[in-house]
C-alpha cells in the first residue's frame, strides 16, 4: 500500500462529485473504483481497469459481502410477495379504517414509527417503511423526497442505538478484540452520548409531526402538493412495477399478511445472532443473521400465501423472481460501493484523514474532531461500518492513553460514521432509501443534506460541551 496522502482521497471525492454533478450513480461509483486502482497501478489506466474489475469479483468472493448482496435480492422477493398477497394494502386499509392516517401528518408519522420499530438492519428498515408509507404519501400529495428523508433518518441512526442487532454485533466485535474488558457495558454507556444519531432521529420525529421544511425540501413539498411526483427530468432508481406488483386479488387484503412476515424477521434476528455466536449474541454474525431473518420472513410469507390459496407455487416463484429483479440495480450499486470502499481503504484514505488531527489537538477539542473526522471519512467512503473499523481502534485507545472516559470517544466515532451513512450520496443506506421511496437519488441527497448538516451541527456542539466536562 502506498503512503497515505491527499491523493488517497481522490477516488471517493471524484465519485461523490460525479454523482452529484451527473446523477449517474453507477458510472460515478465505477469511475471512483477505476481511478483508485489506476493510481495504485502507477497511473496506468489499462492496468487499473483490470484491477478494478478484479476488485468487483473479489467483493463477491467475501462471504459477508455475498450474504449482503443475496439479502438485497431476497428482500426484494419478500416485499414483492407481501405486496402481491395484499399485505401492505391490508395494513394501509387497516390503518385508514381506524382513522390512524387521515392526512399528510399521519403518513409522515407512520413512516417514522415503522422506521423506529423495525430496527433489525438499516436496509430492511427503509425498504419496509418505504413500501408501507409510499402509497399514503402519494395519496396525500406529499413528496417522496420527504419520505426518503424520514426513512433514511430512522434507519442507521436507530440501528446504532440498539445493541441487539447486526450493527450492535459488529461494534461489539470491534471492541471485543482485546480493546476493552466489557464491550457491551461500554457500548451501552455510549448510546446516550451518540449526539448525531439521537439528534437525527429527534429531528426526523419533529419533521414528521410538524411537516417543517427548509431548503430544497420546501420546493419538493410544494411540487408534490401541486400533483407532480418528480422534478422534470428526474426519475426513480427502481422499477416500481417490478418491486411492488399489484395484489393478485385471490384473497382480500389482510394486515397480518405483512405483520407476520415482519414479526418472523424480528424474532429470527436475535435468534440467529445467538446461534451463529455459539450462545453469545455479541459474537454472532451480523450478515448471516440478517440473511436468515429475511429468509425466515420470506418463508412465512410463502406459507401464509399457500395456506390462503392466494397463489400457487409457480406464481409465487414468478413474483419472487420479479421482486428480486427489481433490486438488481441496488445490488449492483452495493457491489460498486463495496469495491470503492475497498480501494479507499487500500489507499489509506481513512488513516490519512485521521492522522491529520489525531496527534495535533488538545484533549478538550479532540472529542468533537473525532466526530468531524469520522463524518468526513464516512461521507467520502460511503461506509459507516468501514469508518467504525478505522475510527474506533483510533479513538478508544487514544482516550485510554490520555486517561479520558472511553464512552464519549466511542460515541463520537460511531456518530461520525452514522453521519456519512446518512448524508453521503454513495452510502448504501442513502441509495436504498431512494429506492424504497422510489424517488430520484440525487434529489433525495439534496433535500436531505440540510437536515443532516443541522443534526451534525447539534452533534458538534454536544461533543464540544462533553469534551469540556470530562
């Protein structure tokens, strides 16, 4: 690996700039991967292209990455099956018959509540919340950008506040590698200090209740109120007909056709962590558990469909494959995002940024800078978990060496990673939120960024105050 320098930041920064400037996310990510491996190959573009292709192949060679990509296809099949058997329609009808959603505020609150309750994994959260709330947002003439913002703000930000899921298992694994004596206790202590995650969720709740808009979001809401779903020239990143087919009509729509598969996922997630961890939830495999959870949900959906004679096996298979096909674009983007994160790590982008500040700052200002550094790394690389892997081993031992409390520094490192996961246009969660809301991806990034920056400002102040008190 070459010595980390400012050049290490070029691939992710070029990908971000191209994504924002051209709206071609696939080509932007591919360009970033190609540029990174071209630099590593001594600026030889042909050798870089070959290495970039091989890097994408190597992404699939990793078992954890393969499980994530497979999960992407299975969740598409699950959502399509639940829709085809009338589960989402039944749930929406059940809510409306009871007067729970009578206007735009109810639609926003529904998206927010579902996002908070389904905390198994960030992508599952946004896909479920998007499928449930999107018809209500359209019906009440609210923008899909607003939906994407709410479900994005209640995905990773909620997941990182819950120890008992894939995110918690991953962080505990980082802490448990001889770094601290009691990882779970430290993680729990850091939860109330994760100012970005908390402020992002609270701000989303406030927006859901009040409908407060500012910046580009105000224009998007005004456009939707006039009956225009998309900006001129914009288009959703997903084929809605493939992802959300019409109910087959063999049985009346029923809410439990959605709730039972979701319940199966909620139950299976901790159970799978327990099994894969050999009886220790903290040692479980997050990627395996998430895949098992969504497979369990799909199995329950199949059983319910067959039991009610809504569809035959041939039709179920067709619907599932069609739903999985609707997620192929997302799977390809995830593949490129993982490859870009890999080349960024190989070039030492995170280490370079972290090294700029780690040894030059007084402890009183180091804590907010840990958050800012992590935020920049995660925004540039589009990966929160990769940022955790870089920042946690830096921040926590540094705090221990200075004799400072560990929890605030762990919280700052995690909060920085969540910022990028929430705000970066190349983050998988940001991309999946655009897909789940069926909106233009760059429109989602532009309308969400002011809210993310506001929550980030609150986090900086919170960490600065904490840094003065410790």
